[in-house]
């Protein structure tokens, strides 16, 4: 699947990358596994959201809204399946995140670490807000932040910083189209 | 339409995907049912990877920890080995201390149950030669240890104090050839001296060949030696051989003489009854009761007359150990006998209440009250109960006449000859036995190292010779055929003829193995109706 996207505002050509599907699936599985494993050894790593970071990475890399939403849906549903809640909560939120992340990636150059950090920081809150809203609307659960506001900011910042390094690592697996 | 679809394709796909997930979510919420298919798929995909990754991680971690990261392992191993050695030593020490605590607990129990006054001592050494069997204990004159005090354990007697030093004492073990103990066989009541033969055995002597002795018979102290209180276990018969006249009976001491660590020194001995053969395993509930077998000696046997309050309180049986009979503090066999006799006399008096005959014991004909004794005709028996040990006034005899090395008893005047202080002589009107300080009992105020106050021959323990009693004391009338007086015991005729020499020389005195007794003493236990008729009143 090749998607050539150009920013319409400044008419700059944006590079489109693709990742080997097997590697992509493997990376997604690793992210889900680590999300379940790491807190067992290091409880503080429960604040990290590796599936979200992987979703954003592939959405920004492929710059395809369809690809982004499907990747987001797949990772979200897998995350739901391994949890104890209803299946679809993370699927919906990550579908939306994947769609808009790919939309954003098709408009701005997201290879810069600073931009990546800002994007991840913003999408962390988008993801969290969507999840809470869906939980409130669909499941009638109270909207309660898992952390205090200050702590949630810190968690978002940590995820953003981690995303910078993670994306740099995952950039090795992408190939320019 | 195609243009619209192609223009909004992505949005429509997003809406479609979201709608599908919303429907799925609504289905779960509405029906309260899961979507197992997705979960099964997800789990089926994830869990194998989890297993592989988990196994890999564990293998890597295990390899690292068990094979690679072995820094300081040798040092840690050495430290742990040292700690293991230290803990082992601690465990051994604690084990030894626990065993010592158990032994001391047994000693304490024994000391509590016994009526004798004892002092615990620790064995600190033994003789340097094989020819002399002596021990050293860590108590001496400062602990009021005196020569010829008995040294015992709950299992049996050990020996006697031979020499006393300050802070230590030398104990002559009963297996030493120079040692001697007045002993009796528990079942046949045969008396005889016990001599050490070296090694770990003793030999009981002067038991005629015609007497029946069996292997395993229990041997107890008879109290005749004035050192060991009566009723202490000595051991069991381990071999019997007929000799020219007397049996050669080897006795194995019941005390673990080669493993002694703590012993008890009898400061003030009290006679105890010889227990019957220990029952195999008494029921716990029944153990609290007082079985007839635990009652004192032949008195407590079934069918015996002595089943009254005098014999009621008895100690719990201790298999193979001393069984103190706790009737009353300081009460002896004779006290119990006298008490029973008094009850019997009272019953006889009640039966004769209508008659003019006096129930009181008449004074012996031709006897005159000794100075300081009660007048003739005084009822003797009631005084027994009032008589506490150590309150005996002078004027009563306590010893058997004719015994070398013992105080000679003479009617009325014996108290003057005896070394007993006024505090321990019986009041007038009491029986002789009641006035006798118990065997091994020390006379208060007597000089240290004195022989025990009741230094009479064994016959004095079981007999109450009228000849040695003041007038008015409990007397067995002449011609009482029921009295089965053993040889050497002073009976009714003892006043007229001297008692025969004792077969058993006191162990406290140098025993002469070549001096056979005139006749070995055998207590009368055949007639249960007359267990101890020597003191049986009319």
C-alpha cells in the first residue's frame, strides 16, 4: 500500500514510509506483551502506554488514515482482549487516535523529535479523554482520572520522551517508499 | 455517488469501524455477554509468544544468575558454611541444654514428690582409678552436706557421701566394693545387704538358697543401713546363682551410674513405701485416683484392713521411680500403722461399750513406768496423732538391743542412752515407732556427721517391742499368736530375751561379708489380714 501525500498548505512533499508487515505485527505484539510484562517486574512502568505509542508511530509513518485507523483498531482490540473490560473501549479510542495521527502525519513533518514529542503528548491526552468519555457515555462510569492532574502531565511527558527514543529505534525498520 | 464515496472514503471507513466496535460494545453491555471469539483469538496469539518470551527471559536470567553472575559466590559460600557450623554448634548446645532441663525437671519433680529433704548437686568428676568407684559432686560442707548422706537420682540410689570438702564432696558409688546398702527384694520382702562388686553391678548377700528369687525382681533400700531411706529403688536382679548356703544374686543398679550428671543428696531422709510392680500403662483418668496397689505396702493390698484415711492420700505412681506416699507430711509407716491400730482399737472399744472391760491397753505385767513416761494404763494410741516428728520427749527407746554399732534400747532408759535430743523423742504414751525419727532423719542439733538419730537395727522399723516401750504405750499382749515376728525383730518376747542378731549389717558401718546372719529377715506379708502384726493392738 503506497500513499503519497503532500501537504496542501505549503506544497511540500512528505515522504511516505512503509514497514514490513511481519515486522509491524511483531512490533505490535511486542508492545502489547511488554505492556503486560513490564509492570510485573517494574510496577512504575504501568504508566507507560506502549500500544498507544506504537499506534501513533505507525500512523505517523504510513501517513494513511485508513491504515492508521485499522492499526489502531487492531492494537486496541488486542489490548481489550487481554484485559478484563469490555472489548472495544481501547479499540474505539485507538482507532480514532490512529486516524487523526495519520491525518496529522500527512500534513506535517513528524520526523523531528520535538514534533513527535508534542504529538505524542497531545495524543496521550486525546486517548485518555476519549477513553473517559466513552466510559462515561457508554458504560455510565464516572469520569475519574487515573492520576492526579500533575501526575497525568508527568505521565504524558514521560510517554512523550519515551516515544522520541522509541520512534528513533523503530525508524530503522521503515523504508522509504 | 462514487465521487462522494471516494471523497469521504476514509471518514466513512472510520465511522464504519467505530460503528462496528460500538455495536460490539453495546452488545456486550446490553446482553452482559462477552465476545469470546476475539478474546480467544487474542489469547491464542499472545500466550504462545508470552510462553516463549517468558521462558527465554527466565533462561537468560537463570543463566546469568546461576552461571555468569557468580561473583563473591565463593566468599558467600564460605560465609554460609561458617554460619552453618555456628548454627550446628548452637543447635547442639541447645539440644544439650534442653536435655539438661529435662533432667533437672525430673529431678525437681522427684524432689517435690519426695518427703525427703534434698539438695541437688552436679557431678563434676569421678575417680581416677578403676578400683574405686567414687564421684565428685559440686556441693560440700557449705551446702550442709555431711558424711554418709545418701546420694540418689530419680532412677535409683547412687551412693553415699564419703568425704566432704568445702565446695565438693566425694561420693562412694554403690558399685564400689567397699560400699554397702541395706536392701530388700520388693516382691518377696527378703532383706539382705547389697555390696558393690566393681564394674557396674552389685551383689545381694545372705539370701538363703531355699528362698525364691527371680530374675528381674526389684530391689529397694530397706532403710536398715541408716543411710538410705527406705523405699528407694536400687535396681533389679540380673543374675542368680546358688551358693553353698546363700544365693549369689547380682543386682544391676537402676541409676545410670556411668551417665550421671545431676544427683540429689538426701539431707533429711524420709521412708517411703516400696511400690508394687508398675502397671503397664495406667489410664490418664485413673492415674489421678489412688489405686489399691499404690497404697502403702501390704497395707494397701486389696482386702487389707488399712484402707482408711491413713492410707487414702497417696502419690501418683511413677513407673520405675520412687513413689512417695504422701499421707501427711512426715508421716511414716509406723504412724499409719498406729493410726489404723487406733481406729481398730476404737472400734473394739465401741463394741465393748456395754461391758465393763476397759478398752485401754493394759500395762505390761511387771513393768514399771520409766521416768518421764506416761503412767501405766494411759491410752497410748491417740497420742500418735498428736505426735509430730521431732516432738518426742525423752524416755522412749528407739533402737534395737543387741545390735553392734547401734544404740541399745532399754525399756524406759533408752531415751537417755540414745543420742536423740529431747526434741525428737516421743512423748509418753506414744508408740515406739511413732517416736522414732525416720530412717535417715537427722537429729536437729546433733553434731555434723552424726549417725542418723534412729540408728537402730532394721527390726526397730517394723516392730514395736513392748520391752522397749514404757508402760502404757501400745503393747502387743503376750501370747498373741497372730504376731508373726521375724527373726531378729523384737516381739513380745523381746523384753525377756534379747533380739537375735540382725542378718543385715548396716551399710553405713563396715559390712562384714563373712558374718552371716543368724537368720535372714523376712517380713510377714503372707497374711493379708495381719500385714504388720508387730504393732497390731489387741
